[in-house]
C-alpha cells in the first residue's frame, strides 16, 4: 500500500492531508533568534504577521520528525512511501529525507 509523506513547504491544506492520510513533516521556520516547527509550534498566520515587518528563514526539518513520519506511516500499514518535498537544488531537505528513508528501509525489509 502506498503512503505519502511531504514537508510543510508543499503547503498542503490540512483538510487534504487528513482526508488522504498524508503525513506532513514540519520544516523549521526561523524568526529572529528562535526556531519553530511550522504548523506545530507556529501557525501560518503568525508567520505572516511576523513577515509584515521582518524577514524569516527556513531550515531543515528535525531528523527526529522525519524518522517519525516514516515510522508512523509504516505502522499504519504503508509498505511503499512516496516523499514530496523541496527540491534538492534549493535545500538539504531532500537529502535528509533520502538518507533517513534509506536507513529506515534497511531496517524494515518490507518497505520500498
């Protein structure tokens, strides 16, 4: 069974993620000196408010959040996982997902 994992940069509406059982991994949003997990520790509205007068940066999702995505989807019965995330040319996010996925697959024989 095919499961889908994406990062929050994909900007998938919550309703669609819930309806289609898509696991959304939050990227880190850096506002000033503080980092927040997008959609978990800070809302899109709060980010938009901050952006009215400031500049924000993004950073890779936490490796633990990425691993949790693989583990959760596997525990839900998905043995094939499709990951949709930011281009490798724009971010290290793709490489983080790829490396984590390869490590996960190596310890779970039935995952493709």
